């Protein structure tokens, strides 16, 4: 039978383009008429290497990644990058400057501090506003091995539209929750990383974009933890996550067909605007984040009454609007509007919120 239309607002793993999921289904048993599933194919076969090369090419086109950057398809999620970045790039002064914009930035700080000898210094923080805004630009009086920046704060719902002034420091960017949802200039970064499970594909794949010239400066490390060695082996030092890379390759093609990152950004702004406009006009719901810092991909909101929040989440779910419960750290609700969330999903959400508000208001 047919499944009722569900809109999945999860922060991750998140909704994928329906057309991509259908394509996966249609060629799951026999990839390119090989008689083998993509999951069964050798990562040394041309079927794989051609697919991987095309994925890289398409990602390069989508994000306008210059040739001087390597693209790596790794594992371990965004979280392993909290360790890999310090291991590879915090080896001169051993000091990293962190912009504390929220929970995931703090996780990056905690993990950096577990790397022997590394000092993580908070150079700017949004703590005083309870992370409802972005930190003020840091005053950087010395050179750090790098400055770490979280472009989109998935839990708090804040996002950088333009980068803070980081002088001539090396810059590492965590784009896990808005890669290809927002246009950034890759050249503003020396290292970019993103777990795949929001805007790219299945969990189990991490995309890393790294300036090639920096790889020569990295220390000798265990192979799996070394960007230089991973790059030298073209991300196939060991068996890569073939299925996840394959799904990502389909998402990249889908993104190109849709018009690419600029088109996605336009759609995301439209989707987010619709929801924020309603939240700002509602007398029941409100959005805690300051306007200038509001994320287009993660929209937290509250009623101010935890019991009512819970009733809303349950009622929404019964109406096909699922995974709206806020992160346990901030409570309330959160709607994640990643690239694959269609405008209709947000329209349905706002309609439902309006009717919920009317019924509560009596
Ligand atoms: N960084 C950001 C901004 C995130 O949103 C997340 C997960 O939601 C992570 C890092 C951790 O990612 P992973 O679960 O892939 O390790």
C-alpha cells in the first residue's frame, strides 16, 4: 500500500531527496547492470573508481573547490575531525583558537584538549547570550596553528552568513550542518569538514576538503588519522564506505540538476523565512535566536511551556510532521530544513502550527 506523506524535520540523519532514494532502490540489486549490488562491488574496480571520481568532480563543481584543494571521503563522522584536525594541524605552536558558538564547537574543544600537548583557547564566545547570537569577532593577537569555526550551530540554530575577520590565520571550518545549503568561499578555509548525514547522504561518510599545500607540513601519524596519507591513497587507504559514497554521488547529481548551491541557498532562505515570519507573528510560538544570526537549516522554537511543547510534538507527529522535538540540551522544538526538505513541508508545518495555535487559544 502507499505510505502517507511524511515530512521529516530531523536534525540528522536527515531527509534525503526522494528521487535519490528511489534511484537507490531501483539499482540496489544490480548496479549499472553489473549483476552486483553497489554494496558488493570492489573498491578497486572501475565501477567504483569511476563513481568516486565523478562524485569528487561534482562536489568540486557544486562548492567551486579550487584544484589546490584535495577532497577526501573519510569515516568517523564530524566527531573524528575534532581529533584529526588537531593531530594534523596543531603541531607548531600547539595552540588552537576556538570560536565557541555552541555545543558542537564545545565538543570540538573537548576533543582537541584530549590530544597530547595541544592547548585549545577560546578566542570568542556567545555564552553571554546563551548562544542565541554569534560570538563577537575575536581579537587575535598572535598566530594560532589554526582557528576553528562552526559555520552552522545545529542545536542552537545560529549560522554564519559572512565569516568573522580572522586576519591571516589558518582556518578550519565545521560545515556539518550547512554544507552546500549556504554558499561559502572555499578559499576562506584551509580545511573544511562535514559529516554526511544532513545534506550529503548516509551517516558513515565524512567529507573533508583540505588545502593540498598544507599536507606537507603535517607530522608522521598513524595512516588512518593522517590527511596526507589519506590524500596520497585517494581516500582508499582501506575499504571506503562505498555505499555511502554512492548515495552521496547521487545527491551531488541531484543538487546540480536542481541548480546547485546558490539555488539551494535561495530555496533554504525562502523556507526559513516562511517559518520565521510565522514564529515572529505568532502569540503562541517564538524563535529564541536573534534575527541576524538565524540559521536557515535549523530552526529552534518554543511555546515557553514544556508540557505544551510536548503536546505539540505529539500532535505534529500524528499529522505526518515528524522529528520536531528539540535537542535535549535546549528543549522545545526544532525544525531542520535541509536541502532535501521541500517548501511544501514547511508550508504544511506552518499551517499545522497555525491551527494548533487557534485550537489552544480557544
Ligand atoms: N558538528 C556539527 C555542526 C554537527 O551538527 C554534528 C552532528 O550533528 C557534528 C559535528 C558531529 O557529527 P557526527 O555525528 O558525524 O560525528
